[in-house]
C-alpha cells in the first residue's frame, strides 16, 4: 500500500522530512478494524510528533490521526462494525498513523461517518470534536442542556481546529456565554459565524476587553494555544473558583498563579483513553456517533476550511508548514490517493 512517513525528525523544508513509500497492508487482530482511508486531516499533533519523535533506526513512522474511510476487514473480536461501513475517527498516538491507504484502529474509538458529509468533510472532525467535547464536559464540567448558565466560557485561539468545534458545542449544547479570542479580522468573523457571542483580540489586554463586553464572570477557560503567553493575564480576571483547561504544551506554566482564587487546572488529551486502554475507552465511539447525529441534524457543521489535494508527501508538507506557522483556520484536509 501507499503511505507517507519519515525516518528522522527534520525541519519541514527538508526533502526527507516526509516522503512517499510503499509498505505491507496491515492485518487486523482482536478488536481492530482495517479502514481503507479516503480522506485525512492534519493537526498540530502531527508536526509536534514529527519534530520530537524519531522512529527506531531503520524504521519508518507514519503520522496522521484523523481519517474517514470504509471498513475493509475486521479482527475476530470486532462487534461494532462490518466491512463496507463508512467510518470516521482519530487513531492512537501509539500506533502507525492514517497517512496510509489502509489503517488499523481499535473499534472502540471509531464512529459512524455522518451520512450528510463527504469523506473530506468528515475527516476534518474526529480529533478536534473529541478534544473539544472532553475538554468542555469531562474536564471543565460544563452542563449539557440549554438552561441559562450564569458563566462565561473564554476560548483562546477560537478559530483553530479545536476552537471551531468547541464554540459550536458550547453555544448549541449549553447555556454558557461564549467569548472567543482571535487576532485577524477573518478569524474573528469565523468565530462569530460559528456561534461565539463575542470575540476579543488576544494580542491586546484581554481583561479590559472582557470587562467592556459586560458578560457574566469568566468562570471557565479553554486555553487552546500559546498558554504560556496568556495564562498570567487570564489568572488576573478569571472568576474565583473557576476552571482553567489547556491542551497545548506550554514551555512555561506556573500553577501557583491560580492559587489565590482556588482555580482548578485541567489537562485534556484525547489520546489518553486509547493510550492507557481505559475502562471507558468506548466513550469515544459513542461521542463520535453523537457528533455524527448532530451533524446530520444540522446542529453542528464541519470545520473543513481548505483541501490540499491528494494524500502524498508534497501536500502533507504544505499542511505541516501552514500549521507550524500558526496561521491556519479551521481544518486542512487531504483526500484520495
């Protein structure tokens, strides 16, 4: 089968940072389903792993987590899917990735593809939907239901992949006031179009901008990007006994900034359940099915922003470069071979 991989952690400009190659089609075991990959999307985790995790000498690592495709074969213990099923999912960080024609994934982290979406549109959704859902409901403890919630959720980096889903989930499934941050006019419009009540510019003092909005207290914060640059400013205006959630890898982060207000800190990593085979691992299967239902009912929309052509090393390099620039909006998808 065709695949895209790397042998060494190299700058994306290097010819060998990602390359096309042929490898054997994997065979499903246990609860694995083998998926014929039709479309993938790129995420910041792709380039972060490429930069810091070189495979063992002589081996080639395949990146990629988001995928949409058709089940091609199943392991002996599979009960949730059969060959021919259309699926979407974000794979495990411990296994070979989705930048390949065929991919193995545990059925417990796979959902049924939304019927109303193309493979490309569906591939934009899994990793960010799982991250946003777990961050909002499992980590920050937001309450599903449209009863009025007298709190504000602040989402920093609202126009990115996770932010684009989180805005929608918070606005449509909770009674929270949703304030997103974005710097460029087109990114600010994107956040408002997705449902944010208001947008502020995180390159300027956020406390003053938030106060001018006259919104309820900022009791929940989803820090999605550049946490090290923003957390001290946020600690100054987050409500006492609030909750601060983060998903990035801040080079500097001092928890004591939040101590005086008894603010709790919550990490979100959507790979935790699959990496540790947690007892509730199947929650991601149910979560993706719920997302698919909401997409098909028109409650949520895909966050696909750009399609970069077929799945190959040249196009994936373009995707990695744009993600590394920090200027991407929504999701970048590649489709077909």
